[in-house]
C-alpha cells in the first residue's frame, strides 16, 4: 500500500527541512511505501527552492508550485489531485501536526476506516479563544447540514475512495471541514495534545478566521436566507400588534403627540435589519457569481509530478437560445 503525505506550504523555509527529516524518521516505522506531495502556495521566501532540493535528494518527494497564493483550500485540493497513494494524509508543515501520529492513522485505517481524524485538544489555548471556538461550533451546528466538531481540522487520513469523493466536489468556494464531513464513509476520531508551532507565527489573521467561519456557515445551508423570511414575518407581526395598540390607545385616551424618539429608533432598526438581509443575499449571489465563472482553483507554475486525478469535467450545458426554445415549448 502506498501512503501519500500532502503538505500545503506557505513561507515555510525556516521549518520545511526539519519537518521533512522528522516525518521521514517517523515513517520508517510504517511497513508501507510513502510519497510526499508538497504544495507551494505561492511562497515569497525560499520554500520552493528548498522543496526542489528535497526532490533531488529524496526520489519520493513531489512538489507542486502555484503561480501565486491561492489559499490553503486550493493547496489541499492540488495535493489530493497529485497524490497517487491508496491513502492520503493531509498535514501542515509547521509541526503543529505531529508526524508521529501518522503511524497511528495508518493502523486505524487498516481496521477499515476511510477517514481517520485527529482532533486536537485546546490545552494551553487562551480562555477567550476556547470560549469563542465553543460558541462558534454550537452556533454553526444549529444551521449547517453536516456536523462540525470543535478541534477537528484538516489533519486526517483519507482512503482513496474518500479522496476521489472529495475531488468530485468541484465547487469554487471550498470549505474542506464541511466537505470531509459531507462525503461521509466510516470514520474514527482520536485526540492529541496541541503542539506549539516550531517557527514563525500563524498565517491566519483574525479577519481571515472570521471570514473562514462565515464560509462554514454559508457553504452548507440556505438557512440564513430562510431566516430573512422568518425575521420579515416577525417584524410584520410586531408592526401589526404595535399598530393595533396605537389605535386602541387613541380610541380610549385620544390622540397623543407622536413619539419622535420611538419613530427614529424603529426606522433605524428596520434599516439595519434590511441591510443585514441584503448582505446575506449578496453573499449567496457572490458565491453564485464565482461558481458560474468556473475558473480553475489554482494555476501550477512548476512541478515534478503528474496529477493522479484529473479535475471533474463541467456538466454540458445547452446554448442559451436552445434553452429558451425549450422553455417556450
């Protein structure tokens, strides 16, 4: 059995050699052939040159270099396309995903699990981050169509059929946590202690994390749009009750001086709600806009590998005039 290790890289020159050395040392305990698929996500440092040196010294190393930074989601997708193994392990290059856990993943995979998922504990994290993460996952699991687990990320092993299933999902706006959960197949999860990043700082800013969380909320459901309908009905009901109360009060007590502050607050609140709902609708429309363009997820600048899986073909669509003719008929 061939095990493919997919490693997205972005500005990892300070740690990539140490990571590869540590990983190869740990994989000696695995009685299977291995290959390494490093994906350089448009790094601005010496990451690509170091990957080329690794490929010269280790024939098992494959590298794929993007023409620019396309993001980690695209890097993981590229890694799975170029991975030819019977099982694929996805992990980060910063050693926060301990290489010694790969052996355990392979052993659990041999027991019949298509997905072996590493769930990190939050020991050592700031209290605010722990509470925020728990609140986010409780909220998002009320809305999304799949279950997302706190502490579960991209560090996992996928069987070949699970990888092929993920590659069939060709949407441009990708949220891999949800995609991995959506494809299903027999899965097992184990916990590991949170590791400290070896070098540098996280590439994720607060704004990027916030946008990533919003992607998770919007990518797997249309409930925010339905919430707009319910909120509109609620506001109409409140307005009707308030109008009835005003009419009743005027009939009993006579017409009073209108309340300027009340009117201003109501108008401002309604305007805010409308803007929020327009923003939600705009998010969905924006995603449709990117999907219909059908641009590639990434562009490869250089590589020493051949894709093991070709991108799924776009469904054939009849010309617009023919569609209109069919509609008229």
